[in-house]
C-alpha cells in the first residue's frame, strides 16, 4: 500500500500536479463549450479542494472514491445511450469530474500519476472541442508544466530508500544530472505529443470522419423558422458564423455590404414565418474516393444551381462555422456551388441545403451574378397564391397600405413607398419591451413602432400582399465587417438579417425596409479591434489552411516550395558528388556502436541494481514500521547512526535493525550480492521486527 505524500519533493509533486490539472481545466473552460453545471463545478470546487489539500484536511476513502468514479462513468454512458448528448461534451465532462474526484481525496504517488494522465486527456478533448489557434498557447504552457511535473515525479520516487541520497558524496551532482536528463526528455516527448494532438488529430478527424469528432458543439443559432417575438437573441450573438473571401477588389457591393441569402419564407400565420410547401431537387454525386488503408475522402464537386447569366460575377469562398441549420449561404443570385458534399438539395425558391449529416464546419465556393437583387419569378400559380396569402383580420394593415401608396401606382412604386415609409417612420431596436402581444405585427405597426429587422420585413411583406403583390421574407446575413489584415469578411450571429422579396415585373426584387446602418468602418477602428482582427486572421489561417479545410491550398504551397528547392538541391548534389549511401551506412553503424557503448554497462549492472532496490525496499519497510512507533530517522542521520541510536531504545528488536541495516549498506555501497536465500532471510528479519514492534 502506498503512503501519503509527506516529503518535500512529494509535496512539490502534489502542487505541480495541481497546477497541471488547473491548466487543463482552464483550457476546457476557454472552449466555452462546457455546460453550466460543469463550469460551476470547476470554478467552485477547484479552489475549495486545493485549500483543503494545502491544509492537509482531505480524507482517504478508496471505496467512496471508486464508487463516485463508477457513478461518473454511469452518468456518461446514460447521456450517450439514452439522452443522445454530444460525444465530445460527454467525454469532456467525464474527464472534468474524474479529475475533480481525484483532487477531492488525499493523494498518493499513484493518484498523482493518474491526475497527470487525466490532465493530458483533457487537453486532447480540448483540442477537439475548439480548433482555435489561441489554444496553441495553452499547449505550450502545458508542455512546459508537464515537463516540470514529470521530472519532479521521477525525482521523488522513493525506491532507493529514505537515506540513500545522504550516503553518496556525489548525490547532488547525480540529482542535477537526473533533473537535466528528465526535463529534456519529457520536454521533447511532451512537445511531440502536443504537436501530434494539436495538428494530427483534427486533420485525421477531418479526413476520416469528415469532422464528426470536432467541435464546436454549441452551434450558432440561425433558425429556419422565424417567430417574431422569440427570434431577437441571434442579433446579440457576436460569435463568428462564417468568413468570406471575394475575388477581385474585395468590395462586396456599391452599398458597402453584401446580402448572403439563406432561405425564403412564404407561409405566415400572424406570429411566425415558415418555408411552407416547396419543390426540391436533389443533386447527388459519387464523391467518395478510395484511398490507402481502405479509407475514403470526399472529393470536390461542382453543382449547377441556376442557368448562368451574362455579365459580372461575385465569386465567393465561404468558410462556414458550425451552424444550427443545413442551409448554405451565398450572395443572390446563386449560379453554381463547389463543395465537398455527397449531394445538395435545391429548392424552387432558390434556397440550397447540404446533407443532414454535414452541419459542422464547411468550406465551399459560390458564384453569383451581380445584380442578383432580381431573380426569375415563380413557375406556377400555386407559388403565386402561396405568396399572396395573408392571415385573418389583416384589414387594419390593408388600410395602412392605402395611406402609404395610391392604387394607381405601379407595383415597383408601391414597393418603394412602403420601403421608405417603414425606414423613416419606425425605429430599429433589439430591446423590445412589454408583454407578448396577441398580434405582434399590428402592435409593431400601430403601438410600439419599433422592432428588429424581422418586424420590418414582415410588415412590408404583408403590406405588399394586401396590395396584390406576391411577397415573401428572405433571411440570411449582411456582410460588412472586413478583416483588413486578412482581406476577408467576418460574418457574426449579430449580422443575421431579414428582408423582403417582392414579385415585380415578372421577377423577384429585393427590398430592405429596415433602417440598419453599416457598422464597420475600415479606416476608423480601435487598436483593440485591430488586435482582435489579427487573432481572428491567425485562427482563419490555422483552421482552414493548416488543419485541412483547404487541402488544395496546402498542396499548392508544397509543390511551390519543392519546385523552388529542387534546382538548388540538384546543383548542390552535383557539386559535392558525395557517396551518400556509403556515408549513411557508416553513420548507421557508428550510431549502433555508440548505443552499445552507452548502454551495455547499464545492462550489465541491471541485475545488481534490481537487487539493490530490493534491499532498499526492505530497509524502507523497516523505517516505516519504526516511524509508526514514533522512532523517526533524522534527515542528516546515516543508516548506521540511526541503528546505533535505536539499539538502547528497543533492545528486543536491535538485532533485526542492525542486520537489515548491514544488508542495505553492503548491497548499496559494497559488492554484496543478494541471492534468493539471503533475500528470504532479510524478509524474515523484517517480519520478525514488525511482530516485535506491534505485539
């Protein structure tokens, strides 16, 4: 049975393990993916348990600890099989509570080693929950802390006896040499493992599992159903939804922003918008290509969404984060889409969605025609009828339309007048006050006269419908925030937007009645904002160009570098004309000789070292037994001095103490070989000593 941590090096080990655990828990918290219960447990229990451990007030109950660990495992299994929670979050929560359980009891060396393992696996789960480049800093700090902790763990090993270090004159030099060797070795190994985790594991998941075991788990909350009084939360979410690169001069449009359309909603019941009945066309491709080791990967395919138009194009490269929808976003009018999907679904309203199992991060290219604010009209009367339907009791809204425009006005004039009236007479706000209204749209138009973009779009769509003009709500994002250091646009949850598409002169025309100003001014941003842009740029480069979303980019870079280096390497090889194969063979043999020369003495002395450790183990058992009776060995006291001091105190056991001490000293510092008979004799001495002490 192991003893609690008592020596200085062991207490230092305990504190180092605490620090290592704190680093891994902090890294998991920084992913912002853990649930409120887990976060609360970490923030409250960690400092409390550390305080009690520092004061020596933690107890030891193996049965209780094991029972709680089994309970933790049962909860994780229940969440996976019955609640169908995310596998990533289940693993992260399991590791967090396992680590907290180990922190909550008195620790032995074995517990410290388990906590080191747990902290390591917590970093593994952290690397899958978030691919943020800033977590590289966490890994660097963790690697340094791990190197220190493992060095302390090795140096605090008690296998050589309690007094071994005081008997050897060169002990300090040996200790320093062990510190350097262990620190260097563990630092190198930890660095290799950290790089492997941070780079290889995400790339492996992307290539083999298509990112199914990568985070983030909590997705951006874009919804395919718009409820007027429940949909304002997304406009306050600053989480990045996508990043967009545009070919050419980078200017999205003359307006200063670009609409990224997701879907059109035609069915309105007075409180909520839905897509309604739509016709869909599935475009399936054989996109799996067999690779080595019987693995597959998706190949890139081009999908033609609509017939191409003459004129300028908007070519977008979109890097989509995890969102709570299968919709794909692009500037209207979308003509083609290139992506690594096994298929897509195209709806008759121009919306495009990816397969249900592909809601994680995705990169795709979209080509749209400029002037996409006008697209071809509906193909049948059913769609026209669907986009003319109004809820019951909409007469008050129809009367308002009669005050805004004249019946003699053309459809486009009516639409522009409604758009201008809503922009000038109503106020945009996200802070809606008051109770839930029976008719939220009438409350917006005639009572509060303020709301977010979905109120404005709903009002205009119904005003157009009451005027006999087919109309629908379109939802997506407004893109106006440019990362000047990375030459790409950032789209956040707060950029979600709704506008109106009205059927005017045989084509769907875009109208935006919301008085929403452009938020971003590239020439007037603060130093803090520029720093955030730089961090986001590093994340962008890391996630999409290093971890594997843009493998073609990586191949182009590799080919370019190789093509530049190859002529130089050829010239060097031709000038040197060195027999490389023979040199490598000689170097290999020399390396083997060095290995044998370095390690053969250790192999020859391994048997002796093993028996020396056996004598040290017996000697430590004797010290432990005497310590329980109150006879402690002083730090500066040699084994022989301790035996002489003990002799008059416990005369009945002095012979056993002297015999065990002699064997320990002779085997450790002399040439005494411990054969099986002598080992049995010394073992009997220890048993006799314990019997005399506790009888």
